[in-house]
C-alpha cells in the first residue's frame, strides 16, 4: 500500500532535488531618492532579476538593506501612496525632531519607525518563471530618509 501524506511528499521532493539542483541568484539594486520620502515601484527591476536568474520555480526575497527604508507589496495607485504618506506622518511625524530620544545628532527617528510599520522585506513565489502575484500586487521600495544612496537585496532561489 502506498503511503500518503507528508512522508510521501518529502520523498518525492527529495527525489526531485537529486534530478535538478537548486539555483541561487543574488543582486543588489541601488537607489538614491532626491527627496526625504518616496515610494518607488521596483517590480520591473525584480522581474528583470528573475529573468536573469533562469529560475522557473522557487522563491524571491526582496529586502531593504538600510534601517530607514522599506520593501512592501501593495497596489500601484497614487492616491493610496498619498494615503500612506499622510498616515505614516500621523503615526511618526518627522518634526519636531526633538520629540525623539534617537535624534541626538540625527534627525531620522521617524524614518526608523516608518520602516518598522511598512516592513523590511517581501517574499514572492516564483511559478513558471513569473512572480506569482495576486491581483494588483506590485513590489515597492519605501524611502523614509532619502537624499543618499541605499540598496535593496534581491535573492532568488529555486530551480
């Protein structure tokens, strides 16, 4: 009698891994936003990295490599982006800078808080060589303390 369930699935997965070794692709995307805060749709750059990887099935991690920037998934709609800006500014207003204990010689405590709210990274499934999004989903880079060069890591693993 054939065993069903997790043991059977693990056995099949182990067999497939011997047939096709897992690949890995890593790339850094660099941004220098000319304003203090902005939201950039980085989906096209991530899709380009997926194509370059040659990976057809797997996972794609995209994460901000700076503590005052964010990567998140949402709708590419300018009104929504304006709502994010307004909402985040209510939750963690930039000024007065003196309201934050962190701001001794710095003025970016609000950016750290905004990043915490919006998140550090996203993971998207890769199916048949495409990012497996739901309707309207796009990947965004959120900058909360701009005017300098920062990076985002794209790491894709799979086969």
